[in-house]
């Protein structure tokens, strides 16, 4: 049964013509699903391995690993809802899985084995990224109550990155130097970098303490995310060496409902979502040193670019026959 499903996924991963919007210089590949109607891709490594989440024929969501046209189910801890969020060059995958008791726990998948990373003492944890050293970051609840704290997991030990018990924090990305990017809240949401037990606030594009979220950090220490400006709208930002730069083109309309920069590679290329002319709708976009490319034009329906590798391959999701499908945008050679 599984062999037949894998074969059908390999056949389904075909080049789209118009369905997700044609982008000059890029081929759009529909990664298919695990038998259900919807899927989305979260991360891609330089080997072209892609992870994300997909619905099955029974309607539950499972984490997947896609490679060379084949999508496989990574399994769960017994619950119905799980997703994969990050992958490194060794093929180690991290994400979140529902347990049979209904809790959600961070997982590490490697060579067919799913490992529960535990929590900081509460009933919830979620892993967002893993680096080449096998260090995992995310957020978890603890004995203090409902608030999430950012964590760093390494060699079986989950460490609280440190925020007051009444405050929220979550780690979104980690580079190979062990620098962690994420968001912390006290009076407002602030983009931060944790390293060697010290956290640094990255500031804001707006005056004062405008809401700011950090989503990724590369090995050069460049951080991307989104920040509120004086009008309350959100813009993409690139932070480097203490300076935050607005990447938003002046002609683009933004609102607080969805625009965000989600990932950056070692070449400084940034991917994320931009707002279209209709409220609450977004489209996938790539920023490349001042040039903005619509990977899936707004006219093609809601889409998102979630990750980019060092080969310039981008993954995310786009509309296919009214459903969201995991997508790979492959640059022309």
C-alpha cells in the first residue's frame, strides 16, 4: 500500500503550467500530497531534500520528507496532527507531533526513527530548526504555566534560553555558530538573537518599540523577519552588524495580516510573503539584493515562500485547484 502511495506521489510531482503562476527563470514543481487534498513545504537543504506537512486520505496531517519526486510519511507519536519544520544537510528533520494523549511534542527524525525531544516541564514543545551540529531550537511550556519559552536542545538536553516566567519567547532559527534568532515579549514583541547565554534586542524599523519578529539567521549572522513601522504596517527587514534595513519596495502595500520574510541563505537571498491588493491574501516572493521576484503572482491565488537553500531553490505553498500544495520553485540553470 505504501509503495503504491509513494509511486503516486512521484508521478504527481510534475511541472505546473499556469496552475501556480508562471515565473520567468523558475520552474514550479508541485510536490503533491500524502493522499489528501493539501500540503505545504517548510524547509529545504542543499541536497534538495524538502520537509513539511501534508494531509492524508483520512484527513489527518503528517510530516513528510520529499526527495527526487518521492514523498514519505515520517510518522507521529500517536496523534492525528504533525508537521516537519526544519532539515539539515545530514537529513536530520525536526518538527512537532501530537501524542496519543493529545499533547504536542518536538521531535527529531533520523534514519527512520522518531525521537521525542521532551519539554521544559509543561505539556507542549515545538521544534523549528536544526543546524549542522545537531542543535535544535524551538519553544516549550514549562512548570510556570502557559507561556512558551525559547529552547536550545543538544545531546538529549533541552535548555531554557531564558526569559521571565511571565513572558513569552520562541526560537525560530539557528546557524552553525550556535547563534539563535527568535522573538521575545515583555512590553511588546521584539526580535532577538541569543548566543552563549546572552540575548540581544535587534530593534525595530519603526520609532520606539514597534512589534518585530525574527524568523531566520544564516552563518554570516544576517537575520530576517518582519517589523512594524510608524503606520502600524509590517515590512520585511534584514538585520546585520547592528543595523536593520527595510527591504520593502515603496510601491508595495502591506498590512499586519500576513507579510513576512521567512528565510535567508548564505548568499543573502531572502524569501517570504507579500500582500496583494485584496486584504488577508499573500503571494510568494524572493528578494535578491534589491530585486524583488514574484514566485507565484497574486493572480494565481494565495501562496507563500517559506525557505531557500544555497542553490537558490525555494519551497513553500501555492494554490492548485483550490487547495494549498507544497511547491518547489527551481531556478533555471
